């Protein structure tokens, strides 16, 4: 098994970044392990709930204490906030307390649920972060079920708490082996991933539990063995992969997993030489394309500057700090972190907003899809689904209707004759691409008409560019996917308000707002087939095929159209064939390729060919209707004809 690169660091240093700033600190007493934030209020958990007003980020103020402790005197283990429903769920050792947050400064306890004495919260000490998860309708956590005839732990069970009406289900059929201890868990696409340790053998494995549409849980029988002598701290999903912080043989690591196979993938962290030791970095969260780690010596922020390569973006690692590893929480443009004795507040960059559509599709309502799937074409299933993105996909393929279902699915069709409408509230699944929008539900579809929909203008290809490892032009890695296509990458960059999109290395999509300093190369350097559509090109290793995606025109090389010329095999007008591009030939590409290599003329032939030369013969000029074939890379341009060239001269 190939393990990721190990990096250790420990010398105190402040590495500053303009978008991450320390705003303020507030001493806290007593010590707390968990923080959650809601509407300018931070809730710190120990044996009680301490409530801080954080509207002044530089000066958090204690405004209240909920001292109605658990009757057994147990401390609070963890909790989370459901901001949509103004609820806070607080997990004691043997009970769940539900609070109404209508008045954030004074949470009101509205319900208390006791668990069977056999079902006791049990997680690794200090790993409370990540042990409670939630969907729109349920909260998930785990407990260790104690055998009534034995003092030792018996098995690990998942617990589902339905939010409305409130009910608790302890899964009796989701038993993750006998005698196990959970380190951490995370949720993605209705799969719960858990890292667990066998109580007797101390073997480690990653288990997966699928959440069914009706809310029940199914244990996926294939578990993934993990290396022994590893202590895991935090597990999270980001951009198509699982990431975990862990300690192995006394040294800390950041590991990357394939969520489909459990394989540990290569990962490199590039840090300054004097940051040569990790400092018990326990909690990991990704936010606005950066990795945040809460460490014993302070906060560390990593940025993925190259595929599988993270560099230090910000590090507040003062040697006077210690025990910073308890917890942290994001709220808008701020991060709230728990030190051993302080609540620390930072400003952080936020994810870019999703732009409004050019002309919105018409919402027709919520429809059943149990028996009659009236939209037959399934075009997408993934983490960037929204009504707008689905409408674009269906519109691009010529369909009249688009439907989003189960949060992550997009369907297209031309008829809704067999559709059955139902109540709007039954389409209650949030979109994977935007949690502020609804995307159907289980066997329920939000249906849209595209008859009055105006899609955004298609992307315009800029060219193929060399990737400079130390000064990357397009700096934001949007995703890595074996389903990568030109449409997928350009759409994701456009939805996130970027001007440019770039496809690289086949499976990578990069976004940015400037191409200044980019080094152009010939378009055939970017001819690796896209894994999601083998007829398209997706760049190559250290080669980026760039597009303009904001509706503006690509920068056209300074050239003058000379006309249509004959270019027969026996009498070539231009002697140099620059490339043959079945899906990427354009006027911009061909002129750039020829002019970049010192030629004065460029000519496109037979849709896909680009020829270069230094002179033309007027005797070979022919009528314009002989050059009427659409370019393979831009249907709005003409690229010659059979043995005919559309010729441009360098200005």
C-alpha cells in the first residue's frame, strides 16, 4: 500500500495571508470542548452551555449560561445547530436535549430524550467534532451498546433522530462488528463513512452506511482495512475525496482516501523548512477551497496549489499557545475556534456566490416519479446539482423540460403528459450544489419548463497554455473527476462567478479571473481525451485548455481575413500542417498556433485542420461559398472546405 507523504512541523512561525486575520480573543472558564455558532452567538459546551454574543468579533461577551445540567451530572459531549429550523441539538452521555433558538441569546430547552442505559455515547476523547451529522430531516450519531451481562463494550450502533416529529431510532441491524470504538465520521451523498477500531484486536477499518430514501440505514458489507498503529482524529469529505488527520508512530499526517475503493492516495504538503513538525493537528475542515486545521500551537490553513499538493496559506503557530485542538466552527466570513482557555475569532474568505441565471426556467411544481418517469433522460448525478445547472444541461441537449430529484439528480425530457403533481412541500431535498435551493426529494421531482428559458452564451475557447508550477494562472481547483467534460468544467466555473475555466490532465477543472502571464502553446498539446466524453479534449499534463465562461469574447489574435483559397494535395498553398483537431479547431486556435511559431498566415481546412505559411497566391483564391464548413471547435465560425482554406493574415 502506498502511503501519502508524511510532514511534521513544530517551530513557531506566523505565515500571514491577507484573507485570514486574527480579529479577537476572549478568555473562557471553564474549559470547553465544542463550539457551535448561530446568528452572532457562540455556544460553548462543557457541563453547561455558555452563551457568547459575538456580534463584535473582536470582543466576544458572555451573555448567559444554561446551567440545567443532565440529571445524572454528565457533561455535554457534542452538539449541532439546524439553522433552517432554529434548533440546537445537544448530546449528553445518555440523552439528547433540543433547544429552540428563536431568541439566540437565551436558548429554550423544548424537549429532552433519554436513551436506553445500554446505549452510551462513546467516542475517542477530543474527537467530538464530526460525531454528529445531519440531513434535512434527521440527525445521526452513534453510541456504544453495552452488553448487560458483561462490563466491556459490545458493539457500535448508529442512532437516527427524526426532526419532525421527533422520534429516535437505534439501528439494530447496523452493528459495526463487535467491540468497536469510533474515531470520527462524515456524510456525503447519503453515505456515512466511519473510521472504527476493533476493541479486541485493535485493527482499524473504514465502514460505510447508506441512508435510504425513507431514512433507514443499511450497512454496506464491504469494509476497508486501514494501516495499524494509526490514531485518527478527524474525517471529512471534500471535492470528491475523503481526508483524515491522524498520528502514525508518533508523527502526524494528513491522508487522502478514494471514497469508492478506500484506497489511500498520494498527497504532498509543501511547507517552509522551519515548519518541520506537526503540532497535534486534530480537527480538519475545508471551507472556500482551503483546508483548516486546528493544532495544539495554533491555526494552520492549507491551499491546494497543484493536484494532490497543499502549501501553507496561513499559519498562526505561536509557541506560547497550546491545546488549540478542541474545536472550531465557521459562520459566514468568520472562524470561531476554541483554545484551551480562549475563544478565538478569525476572518476568513467565503465561497463565491452563485450567480443568477440569464433567464430563469419556469417552475411547474413538485411531481411524483414512482411509477411514471415522464422525463426519461438522466443526464447528471453529483455534488453540483441545482435547478439552473440542470436547466442548462437539458437546454444544451435540446430538451423542453428539466427536473431535479433527490437533491443530486438531473433529468430531461420533451413531454410531461404522464406526470402526477403533488404538494410542493414533498419536494424537500436541498440541492447538492446550493443548499438554499430545493431539488425534489425521494421519488419526487421539481419540474421546470425551458420554453421561455434563455441559456447563457456558450464558452469561448482561449487556447492551450503551459502550466507554470510556481505561478499558476488559473489558481482555483474546482474538482477532479473521471466524468470531466468541457461542459461540466466551464459550467462549474461560470456558476461560481469566475471568468475563465481550464481543463488539465484529463480529469482536472481549474477556474480563475485572469490569463495574464499565461504562456501559449499549440492546441495539440492539450489533446488528452476527456474521461467523461472521449470526443472532447481536456488538456494534458501541465497543459491547460482554457475557456472564457462569463459571456465575453475570447482575446482574438490580431489578424485580417484574406478569403477562401484552394489548397489541393498537388498544389499546397501553405506547406506546414500545424495540427488536426476533430473537436477543437477555431480561428483563434489556428492563428495563435501559426503566429506563435513565426508564420505570417494561418488557414483552416475541412473543419479540423490548421495550416501555416508565409505567402499567398491570388491565383488560388476561390468564391467564399467554397469555405462553408463549420469549425470543429466553434460552430459559429467557418473552417474552409474540402481542399479549401479560410485564410488569415497576421497584422
